[in-house]
């Protein structure tokens, strides 16, 4: 049994913490929202009055926060108060620069750390099947792996500090671009009088095959589990896709990478969000492309 502090018990953090409790760990949790603390308590998390109390005596500190500024500020606050040698794991999706800043804060206090963003959404968090993309030293990764195990379907060590975040934003840039590509193909098919099922049957076994088509099809019917079948209820909200695409474009600018399709995808999701569609699943972009987001 390991004593784990869990800071940020929102949609993702709460089910992740619950799986750590189920695995036999002592989890000390903190969040700013009372309702989230109540849910955590129901899952067997020992709720604390503040982040400092959660971190006290914890051998591992996990954060699952909205964005880079929250992670850096929480690290600045709690790293000086953490137990000697405590392992810091940040599972939030943040920009690479903030991730590296967080690593540096931990290192300043002699604390090993990994960035470990996830893919798999709230469903994967509840099922304990998240994919973790981790960045950090071999030593820090070796310590983090068994802790992540009860929450994970797959754990990949992507490289040094920030490499997990780099993998996450590259993956989600592919996802944003490919979803728009698949959605455009269905809109064109509609104009040409081709049925959704016919396009799916051909493209799913041809060179157009991709995850956005075969696991997350943006029209109802061919893939019964996709959000299109439940009026685009997320799933993965368009607001989160926009956040990740913006992170990819900031990283592209900072590194000098040329990513014109990533830039276009970010623009399209910005327009979709501006129409008040941020809470809709990101595959709902097909309605925007039809000229009728609903
Ligand atoms: P969320 O908003 O539900 O949870 C974040 C929590 O952090 C909130 O409960 C908030 O109160 C808490 N918080 C903020 N500042 C805090 C502080 N200083 N101290 C303590 N708690 C604080 O968001 P979420 O959906 O759980 O996402 C968390 C992270 O995971 C984000 O970076 C998101 O991009 C990423 N992510 C989300 C999904 C998804 O499907 N929801 C999938 C993959 C990755």
C-alpha cells in the first residue's frame, strides 16, 4: 500500500482516484469544488481541507488539473511541503513548456517527477483502461509505472521531461485533422447521393481507414457506440479538442514545425466553439461542415 495525494478530483481525477483506492492504496484527495470532494469520499478517498494536508506524508503526489498554469501554481505551492523524495506525477494535459517547468520545480526540491497525460476519456478513467504517455527519467518512470497500473490499459515511456505531453498533443492533432477529414468525406458523400453505410463499408477497408472512421464514426449507424448515435453527447467535448489543438499550434510555433493542417483544424474547432458548441462531442463538427451546427 502506498500513500498517494491526489489533487484535482474532477471528471477524470475522481474515477482515477477511485481505481487507486480499489487497488489498495491510501488516497488523500483535495479539490476546490465541494461536490467533487463528496464524490471522492464515496469512493473511499480521504478528503483533506487543502492541498498541503493531502501531500503530508504522501509517497506519491498525482495532479489532474485543467491547464498548465494550474499545475505550475500547485507544484510551486506543494513541492516545498512534500515528503522527502516523494514522486510527483502530473496527469493533466498541458503545454510542453509548463510540463518542463513543473519538472524543474520538483527537481529543485529533490523530487522525482513524470508528466503522464492520458487518452481514453472519462470512460477509460472509470474502467481503469487509460493510455498513459509518460515523460521523465528512467528512474522516475520505473517508480511511476506500478502506481499508474491500476488506472491504465497501456503505459508508454515516451522520453525525457515533457515527452508525454509532446506525444499527447501530436496524437490529438492527428485526431482533430482526421475527424475533419472523415466528416468532410461524409458531407461530400451526402451531396453525391452515396449512403453513409456504403461509404463506411468501402473506406473502413480501404486506404481511408482510420480511428475517426472505424471507432468514432461522425454519422449515426455504422459504429453504434459513437457519439453521433446519441446526438453528439460527449465523449470528448469540442472545447477540449480546441484546447489540445491550440497546444499543438503553440508547440509548432515555438519549435518551428510546419503544421498547416493542424492550424486549419484549430481554426475550424475555434469557429465551432464560437457557435456555442464547446459542450458537443468533437465529432459534431460534421454539422458545422454541413453549414448547420445544431
Ligand atoms: P475537470 O475540470 O472536471 O477537473 C479538474 C479539477 O481540478 C476540477 O475539479 C477543479 O476544481 C480542480 N482544480 C483546479 N485548480 C485546483 C487547485 N488549485 N487545487 C485543487 N483542485 C483544483 O477536468 P477533467 O475533465 O477532469 O480534465 C482534467 C485534465 O485531464 C485536463 O487537463 C484535461 O485536458 C485532461 N483530459 C481530459 C479528458 C476528458 O475526457 N475529460 C481526457 C483526457 C485528458
